[in-house]
């Protein structure tokens, strides 16, 4: 198990009467950028604080590099936490903030100096080493917090909503930079976020969490394109849903019908792995996989259903359509804005929604 | 408001330059003899022991008050109000009455000695009352809330994640306190120390009752000059010198601190 950095075994944590973490097990590999993604109140931060040692699990075990962390206080764990609010020491300069951990471990002055300088170089703050945190911008404070953790060369860096306090533009820059720095230092990062796009952009693997439990663990592509549950699909990106029944199954595909929409032909979908026992299923479709056409035969896709346009939204980079398939079914479609020659549709217009078998995902209920 | 505050002060200042009349009145012959009297060796001894007692009181209040304020500030919100109320409740009773209560506790056949004897810690009652120790106990008791309240205010504002960050960065309990908690609550510590030091320096009821009127502090000296010796000018001179000294010390402190503050804000 040399490549396992952090292992959580059957963790249980109550906050008063509420179950914050519910029999949670996870394995984080050495050197990976691992994100825990979930809505607020899912137990993500509690999980992170359990790894950091700020809270004790009511049950279960935490191993870091194979060593049990039972009764090990935060100051003795090979782990550093980047706090959501950064928690920089306001009375110390940037240099002293970053040097704090090394100083506490009695690293010699010369080595301390060179390591702090290197860490500040990495986050591009060498010229601000004598500033106080209050003199820095939000983004700079975030970098100091990161440098303060990295300089100790811990086994794991924990990040609690690391970009939560930053504005949108800075956030996007920092997402890529965090990822670059992580690859550069090769330290395991465990990052907690409720921001799905952020998790997908930065992570090697993502764990989707809700109500104290892990619902799915996988690469960003896996959780986005093959969600194993409706909750995961709903949480990661927008998706269209349609409940139906399986009609036929063959090697790679199956067909379903739904009584919720007036369709003439069964819909063709990629067959999920494993045995197909359930009869009732849920079809999931991402809005960006849908195509719109006025002629069902002109669009060369596996499936086409008729719909009426309910609403059109122009966002600049794309056109967003709200489409009514029937009284009870409302779908979204997002088409990239590809220029003036693109076919535009108006509210009230009757269109066909088209997609291929590979674009849909089937969830058994 | 300012007028009501300054008029008595100016009167004290004016009187301090006058001299005592033969029958104890104030004679307006302006001179500095009162201030020259301040350096009397007898008085110097009184200033010395007063400062010593006031310093000890401040130190003890800080030592007791910090953990108390810390635990109140870290208690659940709904408990914080209750604890603070308990700290303040003694204020609702007359200070004289509370000081008398200490006589009953500390005297030879009092509560403390009874407990000590029953526990077998001593066979004979200990002379607790009418010593510097009883004055110290009385002063600490009286002024502890003045320490706890500003400390609580400072600690309550302290961001708990900063404390956790220090812990996360390998600091042990002592270093978390010394390097993070104390520097960040320094304004509260300074305010508490000033609030305790100044009134204990000028205290006269406590040394009078618990010290048995045989030991004098500056407060007693001033009271003595005013009421017993009927030498208002000298009493005024002592009061004014005391106040000026404290004020200067406080100003010196805030000046250096203000400079640091400006530095921190990058001015």
C-alpha cells in the first residue's frame, strides 16, 4: 500500500445529535489532487478536520502514510491545513507567517530562510515578504496560506474551500495555479469544495459527498459523464431527466420508452455495465449534448423527440433553451454560439431535440 | 460632559499650588512646597509599597483573569452571558460590605482558618488578616472583574481558526499562547492591567479595612492628608502627581503602540 497517502476507514462523527460523517471510507493516493465535492452541510469540512486532527472521530480510523492517527494531535500530524479564511497570523509579516511551522520544528536559521524564500518564490510573493497580511489582496493572502503549508513539506496538504473567499476571475486563475503548484511539489492535496466546476478542473479524482456519505469516487470524467446516482448527476452540472421503461437490451445498447413524453420510437441509449435487471430506469442527458433542429430527418442522430421552445436565453458564449417535451417534462439545451449563420429558434417554435445513444446515461432505480 | 470632568481636576491642580492655613483651610499663596514635600522619605516608602502591591494585584488578576476570560470566550454563546453576569454580580453589592465579608473569612476564627484547621492543614489559626496578604487578596478580589471584562472582549474577537492554524503548524500549547493568542489580545491585556493597576494604586478602603489601618498606601495617604491632617494642598499635590504619573505612563505606552499600528497599516 505504498501509494496510499491517506486512508479513512469507516469514519463516524456526530455533532450533537446530527450525524455529520456516516461510515465514510476513502483512499487517497500519494501525490494526487483529490477533491471532496458536495453541497454545504454534506460533512466535507468535518471530514477534513478529522484528517487534520481538530476533531476526533466517534468511530473508525484514519491512517496517514500507513500510520494510525488515533490520539495524535494536529501539531504532531504530517498534515497542514489551508483554512477557508486563510487564518494568517495578522501580527506577523508574510515571511514570519510562512516561517512559523519551521520555527516550531526548530529548523536551523539558514535552512529556514532558504526554504521560506523558495516557498514564497513558488507562490510569486518574494517581493512582499515583509508585508503584513492586512496589506495583501485576497489572492495574495491565499498564496501566503498555501506557502505556509507547503514550506513544511507535509505528507498531505488539506484545503478547505481554498478559493471560496476569492472573486470569480481570481478563482479561475487560482484553480489552474493550484493544480500547477501541486504537480510541481508532488504533495498529496485533499481539497474540499462545493463548487463542482472547480473540483472537475483541479482534481485527479473527485469524491462526491452528501449527508455524510461518499456517493461516488472517480476521475472528473467518470463522475461527470457516468454518474452512478441521480444525486451525483444533479450535483455535478445540470442534467435533464426522463423516467422510463426498458424495452429491449442487446450487447452495447438498450432502448427505453417513457410514458411522460409523446414519442413514436423507443429511445436508444448506451447500455450500462453489469446485469440489466431493473425495468424502471432514469435517463440522464447533459444540456450541452442536445441538438436542435426543425426537421427530424435532417438531424442525423440516434434519437429525436419533439418539443416546444419555452424560453431562450442569450449568455454571449452560448444559447440556452428551455424546452417543453410534455406537460410534466421540461429540458434544457445549451448550444455554443457559433456565429451569425447559426440557426436561431424563437419562443413558441416547434423543434426536434436530437442526441446520440452515447450521450445518455441510464440509472436503474 | 468635558466641563464636569475637567473642573474638579483644575480645582485640584490649583489647590495643589496653595498652602495649608493654620486652621486647615486653603491659603492662596502660590508656591511649590507641596511638591517638594512629595519626596519625603516617609512618603517614598508609601509610594514604593503601594506600587508593589498594585503591581502584585495586577499580576495576580492577569494570571487568574486570563484563563477565566479564555474559558468564558470559548464557552457556548448562551453560557457566555451567564458567566459574565456571575463575574459582574458582586458589583451590585456595596464595596464596603464585600470588603467586610473578607474580614469574616480571613480573621483568626474565620471561615478560612476553620476550614484549614478542619482539614488538618494547620493546628493553630494563621494570622491572615491585617497583613499585606490580606490587602492583596482584597484588591485582587475587588478588581478582578476589571481585568476579566476587557480580556473577554479581546479573546471573544480572536479568530479561533488562527489559533487552530498555529496548532496545525506544529505549535504546542505554550507556543500557541505565547506567539499567537497573547500578541493578538495584547490591547485587552493592556487595558485590563491599566484598569486594575490604577485603582489599586489609589485604593484606600481595602488597605484600611483588611490592612487594619496600620499599613498605608497612597490612597490612604491622600485620604489622611485631606480628612485627618486637613492639609488639602498637600493631598491635592499627591493626587495630582499620582495621576500625572499614571497618565504619562499610559500615554507613553499608547504612543509606541500607535506607531506600531501605523506601521502595520503600511502608512
